[in-house]
């Protein structure tokens, strides 16, 4: 596991917690590598009946399973476009968070829950 030393978690009004940086971070920087707990297609519907459903990532070839990311991965809030992206490594069962552009100090770090940092399709909680 790796966590960039300038990251911190802070409360955001109307959003809850979020991940921020104390210092400027350049584009293309891996800021976190976290292990995941991978769940198969049989376990996925069970997890989707719990509060964890809002925190799991689709996982595996064909996205039939899901995973719970450890570390701070589940604390990053959604933005479209976002200033970070996540990269799934199925073989090592890890997720990397990488900046897609330079991020100024004291800025919230975000990921796009749709997968592609620049995807503007509404996410499930915007459709409700």
C-alpha cells in the first residue's frame, strides 16, 4: 500500500468526507495504491443489498464481480471531469489513484465514478 504524504481527509459541507492535498501535486502522479477485497458474481448481489453498494467498484474481466477498496479509495468524492483517475490491477488486486492534471495545494482530489475521468454521464445518485 502507498499513500502520498501530502494527502489528508477533511469534512466537506453537504458531501461528508473527502481527500485533499496539502501540497501541489503534478499531473500523472500516483497518489495512492490500495489493496482490494475482490468479490465474485455470486457475492456481488449480496453486497449490493447493503450500504456498501455505494462504495464498491465493478471488478474483473466483464465487470461481473465487485471489490471493496481499502485505504482511502472509498473516500474520494465524484466529479465529472475529475482531477484523478483510478486504475484497476486485477492480477495484483490493487487500485491506483493517479492525478490526470496538476492539482494545487488545499484542493480536493476527486475521481469519476463512471471510470473515465472525463466521462460526463450521470452517476447513479444523480439519477435518483
